[in-house]
C-alpha cells in the first residue's frame, strides 16, 4: 500500500504548513511527543486494567518463556517463540523475573503499536491531528492495548506491533524492509504472512516496472527468509501435543474443519459479527457522500488491499476459536481507510470526539474485565462473541452507538440549516 502524497485534499484536522500533513514541529520533536503520549496512554490504561494469571493459550507461551524448548511443546504455540524468548532473554540478561520481563515487553509492544499507527498515518500524508485521532481509535479498540495488558501472557500485542511496523514501512515505500520485518515477525504470529506477501507483491510490481538486479535479490532474500521462518520450525521441531485448529501432521482428523467451517452458521455469523464490530469506528464516520469521496482515494491501494483482505479471511476462517482477535488484524486496513476518509471529507471535531467516546464505552474501558479464574462465563461474554446469541447482543450494542451518532449528525445538520 504505497503512500499517496499527492492524494485527496486534507480534512479539517491539524496544522498546515507547506505540503499536506506537514507538522509545525520538527520531525524529531514530533517523534518525542508521540512517544511520550503513547507511553502516557499505555500507563493510563494499565492503571485502570487488572491482569489475569496465564491461562489457556497464554500458559503455553509463559511456559516457553520459563523453560525454552525444554517445556512441553504444544502446537501451534511452540512455533511462535518471538515474545516468550524475548522475555526469557531479558530475564536472563537483567536478572528480572520472567513474568515481569514478559509484562515489560508487552507494555513496550503496546507503546510501539500506537507509535507505528501514528507514523503510518503520517506516511500516508495525514496531518498530525488526524494521525493522533487514528492512533487513539486503535488504542481504544480493546484488542490492541487493554486486552493484551490484561491477558499479558498472549503474544498478540507483539504481533500487532510488528504487523503495524511492517505496514508503516510499506506506506513509506520501504518494501524490502517491510518484507524482512514481516518475515521475522512470523516468529510472533502467523498473521505476519499478510504484510510479508503484500511486500512481495508490491516489490514485484515495482521491480517489473523498473528492473534492477539488487531489487530482485532483495525480494529473493525476503521470500527465502519468510519461507525459512515459517516452514523450518514446523518441519524440524518435535511437537508433543497439538491444539492447532487444523493440524494435518499431528491431528489429521482436524482436516474435516476445512469444509465444516464454511458450512457452519455459528462460525460464519461470528466472523461476520466480529468484522462489523471491529470496523465500527469507520461506520460511525461514514455517510453516502463520504463513501463516494473515499472510494477514488483508495483506488491506488486496491491491489494491496485485495491481497491483504483476501489473505485475512481464510486465516480468520481456519485460525481457531479466538475469532475476534484474528479479525483485529484488520487494523492496518482500518488505519488506511480512516486516514483517507479524513483527507477526503470534512470531519467535524464533535464527530471525532463522539467516535472516541463511543469506543470508550462500547469497549468497556469504564468497566473491569472479569477474571476468568474467578468467573469464566463472565469473562467469555464480556466482549460477546462465540455463538449467535452473543453475536447478536454485541451487534445490537454497536447498532445503538451507530444510531446515536446518526441522530447527532441529523440534528447537527438541522441546526446548521436553521443557522444559515
């Protein structure tokens, strides 16, 4: 998804000076301010969020951090050693407890998520105010900061950070760097296949237009590294047990899910509901007029978006039971859409503030996340996905906020007409 500096006219957010998206601050000062703001946001969320001891998937990652490959090797978790091994190495180098090291890396990764979103938005020529708004949207979407702080033994917080870092590089036009980061990111989460393949597709498209041997060599290195990181551990590591949703090597009977999943109303409804709910920040700001202005601005990204979203769906469909987390890897696509929406439409400040307020309450930032060790059912229904009844409940909650925003927009329009 290459940047489009000469794109559509900017929105109403942020200062102007020269090129669209240029800040009144020097770049280094802007970077420092963004870093400090991201740290403050993570600290504030952390102060309002409890945590749970390792459970379910998280216990296998924590065991991997504690014992390395001497731990019981449970697929697919053993193929994602990036964050557990970072925690293990940090603990060994610093003398910290492994648990504390794991939590420090998670909080660092959450900060990097926000910084990468802001930097990616700026690479797409967003003004500083618009970039900050998009970063806040990501921060208030519970998957990316609050949930990983609560469920600190999961690896997704690091997966999001590397994922967004790769897309920032893609938007800057640094295709090879994006590909290398994505390939290494496969040690954290298989979802990094998406920016890895997008970087190869974009790299091939650019190199075909302007053939150069170093560029082809770079793409070959990206392809080789990605294949090695993804394939070799699965071929060479001995696995003691599997919880992989589809595992032809260790649990061939799970292959039946290849055709059962698309035919399952419960699974498809959960996936559709999760997609609709995840994109709620965009739905809150869309109007028919804005859609008509937005679509031409996305045209230059159509190849990458098609590859991105086309890869994401089968990964969600066949990834396992934690559908909402898989769908949340839409994050880079939503960042792109929100940036282009802000550049092609005049978004009133009350709409932006209203979107953030809706997210704050819709994602239950005002409530305590139930501890699954204390009340497992309350925890499982807190964000409300998994069966048709829970999906419908969550969709109704989202619909109520969309109706509130639509009503507010209608009243604001009537007030403007009367004032005129």
